[in-house]
C-alpha cells in the first residue's frame, strides 16, 4: 500500500503534539500545568500551517482511503480555526473553574480534532467510522471532565449511551452496504450500486441505520435528545466544540457517504432528509422559545441550525450533478458561516457566565449598559444565527433557500421561512434583555484578553462576511466536491 | 459634478453609514461632537441628494446615475443602483426627513438618553432606507430592506413608550415574516429567468422570464405579501399602530414618512414591472383591500382618544389611497401614488413631530387632557390645525392631489381591469375622504378648542421653540408648495410612470397577439 507522508503531515503533527502534551503534563509541577494551553495552541497552529500547505493539491493515498483535495483542506482549516477559537475560550473558562485538569482537557480536544481532520479526508466507510469514533470518545471524556459536578457526569453518561448506540447502528448500516456492494471504498460502492434494481428494501434499511449514526452527530431529530443536557452539563467551551466542530464533522461524513457512495439512491434518502430537516428545525425552534437558560437556548438553537443544513439534502438528485453541486455549496457555505457565529455565541456566553454575569437569560438584563462591547458582540452572533443582515448568517440562509428553490423544494423553503421568523423571536428575546431591560447591577463583566480576542475575531468575520459574503462564497465554491 | 454623476447616489446612501461608524468611535461624553457628526453626514448626504436632483434629467423616463459593480459573484448578486422619476422624489424625501430628524434630535434625545447609540442607529436606518430606493438588484434591495429592521427594532425597544418591548418585537416579527416570502419570490424569479439573474432591469427584458401564469401569480403573491406588510395594507396593518404609538417621536416620523413607502415603492419598482400579468390579476384585489383600508383606517381614527395613535391609524387610510392609485396601473394612478407617498411623508411626518412636541409639554397624548391647547400654546395649535387640514386633503395643500388623483384614476383603470370593482372602490374611497375630514376636524375640536383641563391650567407651556421651527419649516413649506405647485413632483414622475404603464399594457398586447395567432 502506498503511503504519502506529505498528505498525512497535518495529522502526524497533531498526533505527536497531542501525545507530547499528555506526556509533558505528567512531569510539570502543578502550578505550571497551564502550559498545556500554549503547547496545544502552537501544535494546532503548526497543524494549520501544514494544512494550508496542502491547499490546491490533489493527493490520493492509503489505497484510496485517504484523499487530500480542496474539500478536505477547506474543512481541515475550519476545524483547526474552530479548535483554536475554542482553545482560547477554554483558556478563560479553565482559569475561572480552577479544577479541570488542563493537560487532559487539551489533549482530548486535540485527539477529537485529529478525528475531524481524518474524516474530512476519508473516502472509505471504515475510515469514516474510525474517524467518527476518534471524535466521539474524547468528546465523552470532555463532557464529563468536571468530575465534581453531577450535571457534568450526567452529560457524559447520556452522551456516551446515545453515542455508542447510534454508532453501533451506523456500523450495522455500513456493514449492510458492504454486503450489497462488496466494497468499503465510497467510489467503488457507487460504481457497484449503479444500475442495481434488486436492492431497494435492504438499502432503505441500511440508509436508515446510517442516518441514525449521522443524525446523532449532527443532532437531527429524533436523535437530538442528548444535546441540551450534554451542552448544559459540559463545560461551555466543550459545548461549543460539540456544536461547531463535531457537528461539522458529522455533516462532512454525511456528505461523503450520501453523495459519493449512495448518490444513485438519492431517490430513497431524499425524502427522509427533507422530513428530518423540517422536523429538526421546527422542534429546535419551538423548544428554544421556552428556554430560560442561555446554554440550553443555544443548544436548541443549534438543533434548529442543523435542520437548516439538512433540508437542502431533501432536494438532492440522483442524476443532476449541477443541482447537487449547488446543494453542497449551500451547506458548505452555511457550515463556514456557522462555525464563526456559533463559536462566537458560545464564547460570549462563556464570558457572560463568568463572575458578575450569569447563566440565565434573565441575568442578561441591562448588559448593554454594563458591558456594551460584549453585549454588541453577542447580539451580532445571535442576529446572525437568526439570519439578519448585516451579519453573515443572512447569506448562509439565502444560499440554502436558493438551493431549495432550485431543487423545486418550495414547501421546504416555506417551512424554513416560517421557522426563521419563529427563531427570531427567541434570539431577539436575548437581545431585548441586554438592550431594553434595566438591571440593578452596574458593574461590567470581566473579560480576559484571550477570550476577548476570540470573540473579536469571530465578530469581525461575522460582520465582514455579512457585508462581503463572497469571502465565504469563493471558499465554498472552490471546494470542488464532485 | 463628475463625482456626483458617478457616485452621487452611492454617496447619499453611504455617507450616513460613515457618520454612524464615526459616531460609534467617539468616546463617551462627547455628545456635541456626536451631534455634529450626525448633522454633518446627513447634511452632506442631503446636499449631494439635491445636487443629484438638479443634475437629474427630468422628463427622461429611463434610469439615470446607473452603476453596476460586482458584489457577490458566487450567487450573481451585483451592486447595481440607479434612479428614475419614481425613486428620485422618495430618496430626496428620505434624505430631507432624516436630516430634519437629526436637527430635531439636537434638543430631543428621548429617555433613557445615550445620544451616541440613538444617533448612530438613525444614521444606519437612513442608509437602509436610501439604499432601498436606489437598488436595482433584488439581493441588494433585500439587504437594504432588512438593514432597516434592526435599527428600528432598537429605536422602538430602547427609546419607546411604556409598551415598547411588545411593539418592537411585533414590528420585527411581522416585517421579517413578510420579507421571508419576498425573498423566496426573489429566488424563484432568479431560477425562472434565463439567463439566471437578480437584476431588476434585466428581469424586465423581453423573453428573460418565461413563467407559467400559475407560478407567476404565486411569485407575485409572495412579493406582494412582503410589500403589503410594510405598507401596511389591510389586513396586515396590525403592527403599525403599536409600533407608531410606542416609537420615540423621531422613530415615528421616520417610520411614517419614509419606511412605509418602501412597501409601495416595492410594488412599483419590482412586483408590477417584473410581473405585469399577475399584477393585472391581483389589481382588483389590491383595490378592494385599499378601499377597505381607507374606510377602516378612518373608522379606527374616529374611535381613538390618543392623538398619536390616531395619527398612526390615519396612515393606514392614506396608504390605502396610495395603493388604490397603484392598483389602477395607469399613469395617473401611479402619479397619484408617488405624489401621495411624498405628501403623506411630509404631512404625517410633521404630525408626528407635533404629537411628540405636544407630549413633551403635556406629558400625554390623550385628547381630553390636551383640550384647550389653542389658548395655551396657540402657535403649536395653529401648526397642528394646518397639518391636520393638509392631511385631510384640503385643495391647495399637499394632501389633496394624491387623494383626488387616486380617486380619479380609479374611475378609469387600465383597460381590461374590472370597472365595477374600481368604481366601487372609488365611491368607497370618496366616503373615506369624508370620514377623514370628519375625524381630523373632530380631533381639532377636541384638542385645539374646548375647555382646558384642570391639570393643564396649573402649568405654563412653552410655545413652539426656535429649534422646532428649524426642523419643521422646511416641511411646512413643502406642504404648501406641493399643494400649490404639484408639478414639482409630477414633472419628474410622469415620464417614468408612463413607461411603467407601457410595460404593463405592452405585456397585455403581446399576450393578445399571441392568442390571435
């Protein structure tokens, strides 16, 4: 088997750094354990450089299992940038918490990141499965890392049980496809399935199992039950990591399997995604209306956001590559924008949850008077999630609408349109609290510089990307998925 | 002059935005500088707007000051702007009213203060409003349209009256609801055009859109829903009384004077010229809704005891006249609509200014408490009477022409439209004018005359102040000038609206020819 080390360089660097941080942490005196943050940041930066170095290349290695192309590289960049932002948020969070072990925390994040990097390159069912497990297992640990907190324990256990069950079902689905197509390589599967008419029932079953697995990862209804509890119990930066990076990884895997391997079965899976997408966004938005706690609100909103990204698959076509390209473009563009606005929202929530702030939406009352810049940033992220110009989210929704209309999914588009209005209600309710309500407390919420930097970068991207969306557009267009 | 020719309208749109950014960067406690910045940027934008108006070739039907630049190539959206006789009066109105609002704001920053945020939001709002009137690309239009929402939401929600939070969210949700369907309509137009385009001018070209009539009607309905919420047409008007009543004075002025026009302008710029056939299908329905709005608005006004809420409801009726004019699809009707929009902007904007200043003195909008104002503050009462009479459509003042021309044009709508419907609408509208006169005169009787209440007798109130005159005189003068010399607007609009009618009628002729063949 051929092994191209250049193509694997980012993963190798990251794996080495992750193991290194874990080892070094053992020998550091207790008061210097914070060094893990610096090492990890440098490690991910080095990985990012190695990834950027691969931009524009087309390499296939490990017997066709591992591919480096524009699509893979773009998502690797997204994962690395999201991880760096989450690291910055974690830095402030861990300092405030004081009990979470730094070494383990950052090591686990880097291992999960490693899984994300490999899933972007995977073109084989086994590689995708291994990558997903690589992401999941460290995530279980991260969700439960606040050992002293019973909610964190609950978060981890729930996440673990759901996760194990759904990946097992997904594995079963994959094995069925191996049985039908006689291959694990996505392109081979696609080739062997083409023109087969005797596999409708079994492939329907297998697709359902696959959807369970990916649905869990991207938090689609009805596999989303773990999300609010896990987000609430886990440290907030971990919730950000799950809702941004881990969800994006789920979408990447979903694309690869659905379009590259099972494209010819689009007629079978298309309606499922249409329905799941609409139900997911409706459920997420309606339940989010009731939330009083900011992280739970963001959790339900992130479920709804997954719905917006799933519906375009509901108009996919078995034969029309041009339409499929538009669909992938729309979702990739959405994911790019989502990474920044969602991370930003969680980062701001982390900042507000520090001393002097609070976890409840009610605690946000009068925040504009207390911490105007932070309140402005949080509003920008929330309004972007709601899809309001001039924040980048408007454009992400626009391209999804565009894909839906092009694919003839007018009813899906209308359902999403109504959902957008419902969603505005709870996003603006938080904004309302911060700007319209007055509070007795007048002190500002403290904002450490690293966290401020992360929020600032995310806000800058969300605003500039809102006015000049082609920054994302060109990137998404260049992904050349097909 | 070259700069004005090339970039004039762009500058008029973005100077306020620059001003807003500059204000946002000023440190705390520099309110004087912030006000100067606001005044300077809106003033400069107004001057440029006037220079554009003078350089504009009046009587030329086509687009002028056009500019087309690439903006988001990945979805074929361009920065395509330009103005014609329909947009010019509206953009000048927007520039003027915002400038006067800033002048008024010099002394009137509403509770709870925060001059910086207040001024920055108004300037941001102005960019959105001006931009909507020059955009010739559907996505660009949508962006400006949406840009208006956020500042207005905050203006109502922070600086509004007691029930401000409810009003702010209602306004936001209603408008977004409409605009989502409008956006879906835009996207449908994009995919139905060949070659795909968001460009309004190209979408009007022959053979670009080949729609089955059912789908065309559906798209028109989507667009119309978005615009109708904004206008607001009955029965989508329920956000308006709340938003208007709760908004701070300047917010109400801008809402009434400019923002409502974005809806009616949308009909004239986008829905009708791009989809002329469905426009004829929907025209009778629009006429019926407009007639209902006229009478309904007037009846609601009769029931109000709150001065500001009454003015808000009067907008429903006035915009009904504008929509009636549009529904006729004739040059006279369109002329009436544009004239009505400007007149309503000037008159109702002025009425909201007055209501705000009266509230500042009496701390109330309730008419029984304002009774006897003619004795206490005679000049203010005089201005109120002047504007109320202008609003009820007295000949010689601005309100007259829009209403009477709308009624006249609905006697003879575009050939082929249902005459019974339009003539009935004319009669109903005529009754509406009587009711309008009724409620305004009754309001004057209750406010200006009557016996002063106990509470107000104990206080002395300042009459109209110098700064208030500064903000109001241009509007008062316009009310008179437009009433005496309506050609000021008609000369600009006539050629453009004639062309608009030709687009609509031409389509019909083509269809008839095709049927004959």
